[in-house]
C-alpha cells in the first residue's frame, strides 16, 4: 500500500501525499503549479479549453490520451505523464501543431486555443486507422468549442500537421518515457488520506471488493465524466473516493463468437470497434457519444452504473439483451441489464457492490437492429430521445421484438406494450405498424424539460420506431441506411 499519487511532469516525478480526494487535475495545474495555459471554460467537460494529454502505458504501448482536466481527478493521473500546452514548444521552436495554427490563423481570441492545441497534439500522436481527412478531424475536435467560429483554419492546421508519422521530441524520447512510466507504475494499492477522507485506487478485484465492503458509502469512480460534474457544478463534497482505473481485469474485452464482454473500466474508445462490429448503428452512436476527451476517459460500466435516464448506451444494450455482472466482496451475481434500473438514479446495486462486467450478445442471422439518437445539436449533445430496436424474424414475419428507449421515462426502459403489438406482424404489411406506434403511449408518459417537450418526445419515439421498421422491411441495409456521415456499410444483409 502506498500513500501518494504519482505522475510525471516534464520528465520528473510529482508526488501528492495530502491531496483532497476531489482535487481536479485542472486545479492542481492552475493553483499549485501555476501552469495557467490550461483554461477553465465550462467546468463540465463540454468546451475543451481545459484539454491536456496524459501519456501513459496501455499494455506495451505508449499512448497519448486527451482528457478534460476540469472534471478529471488529480488521482486519475496516477501512473501517467501529464503534458500541458506549456510543454510543447522546444525552446523558441513551436511544436508542429502550434506552428500550423499560427500559419493558418487558427487562433482568434485565444481562450480556447490551448485546448485545441492539446487536442491536435493527441491527434498528431494518434494511430492512423484510416486516412486523415476533414471528417475525421471534425470528429476528433467535436469536444472543443470555439466561440469565435474559427473552425475552418483550425481544421486546416490539423490536416497540415497531423497527417504524417509523429516526428517531434516526444516521439524521439518515447523509449525513455516508456521506462520512466514503467518505474512509476508499480503494483501497490493506492490509499491517500485517512479512513474518514481518502482517495483510493486498488489494483485487484479482491482489494476492490474489500474496500467497497469496508466503505459502502464511498463514491466509485471510473472515468469521472459524470462524478466530475458533481464536484464542479454540484459543489458536492465526496469524502471517500475509490478509483477503479488501476484494477486489473476491469479493462478486459472478451470478444467471443456469440457475445462481447466489456469489463466495467473499458473505455468508450476501446469499446467502439467491438460495438460497431455488432451493427453499424452502434458505431454511429459511439461516434456521436460526447467528444474525444470524454470517450477517452468515460467507460462502459460508468455509463451504466450512474443510472442516468438519458445515457446513450443502456437503451442500445437493453435492446440487444445485455446482462450486467456485479460483485460484492468475492460474491458475484448477474442480471438482465433492464432489471438493473429501478427508479431515477436508483439501481439494483447493494451496498458495497460494484459493476464488474457487461455482456452484450451479438446479432443472430435472423435478427435486425437499429438505434437512433435525437439531440438538439448533432455533435457532443445529450439525447432528448434515444431509441434502440431489435427484431427477430422468421422470413418476413416478426417473431420477437425488443424496443428500448432513453429519455422517455425516469429509467432506460423497454416498450413492452409496443413489443407485443409487433409479434406475428408481417414486414410486408406496413399498415399493421400503426398499432405498435399507438401502443407507445401505453408504455411511456414522458416529461417536458429543457431538452424537449413531452409531446415532442412521444412523436419522435414513434417516428424513429417507424423509421426502423421501414428500413428493416425495405431494401438491403446498404441502400436503406443513411451513409456519408455514418461509417460506410459494406454488407448487403437486411
């Protein structure tokens, strides 16, 4: 057991032995280091002005991860190297992404510029699964907002500087950094503070189970993309925090023939290709899931365990028939994901119990899936309505249906009355869909709030279900699904 948070700054170790459990990385940088290049804009992980990069080991690979320092706890930087905008220039020589922004006039008022620089620095060092084009840059920068509407020159700077292999001093020193990060990591459990007020980071499931049993009132944190707002916006004091990010086994992906198992701490970035392989709509859903910084730190388990009625993943996974595995001490149990949600922000999770894994079935040959996210703003926005639909077919006859929605009730919920109306319906008789659409009023009584009115929600819920049924009943997937902004669909299955 060690009693200090450790990370690297400019190649040298930093040790925090008396940090508040709720200290954010942004507050550490600005208030303790006086490294004020990193800005606070929204304090909720939306604007990207606070973006910094964590260089850390993921297995044997050195990765560069852009994160929102405003909602990331300082303890979550343990084992990483923290790189800020002050660190990029080499003496009087700007980093290539900085120079490209200067050359293409990519900075206006300048407040958001450090965040854009750091996001582009991470893109500069990102693996290149496909050619860098304007669409990929726009996706990458969705988590950075510019009030001066200067996106065009920023995107052009990205295209000019990030297309080739990295050749900066960070790349040149990567092997040296690898050894420094290996020395820093260690396998000891982390506990900073006292039993009354602490930040803890166990390294094993057994140690996590013991901590949770001893402190059932502790706040469990994976990515902190929601808990961070409790601190910065809700001003909540969380005296006991257990970070799951160092627990071995919680980051495992078990991709089998019939299902994919995601450990609770698998990040959204890591989960995306596996979900997209189940169905292209899931790939599109993940592409629109907040911004790059949130997807880098946010986790599959966290999106489920926080119990939000408008979380993006739960409706899609419920429609697919996912199950969730929980653990209390050394005692495991599992249940259907739909049964995990009991009431608003209340889940079937006992004191001291934690989410360990989510198992997502793959589609059978006779199953069809669609999901749609409806928001006010296309990028980086919370759903007003989220709908996910899986049908099981016998030829053109529907013999099974799972219809799940978010934003329509106080929990993610199946539309069971509408499901019953679909059984034995023929896809060749679209007029018979009317009963299913009408039945949604039996399943849901949505509320009006700042995102949408109740009437709008019900109208949209019907519209996206009709669209799903129409697409599935129509021509092959490759011609009925909208492509372009979506990943291209290559198969010809329905």
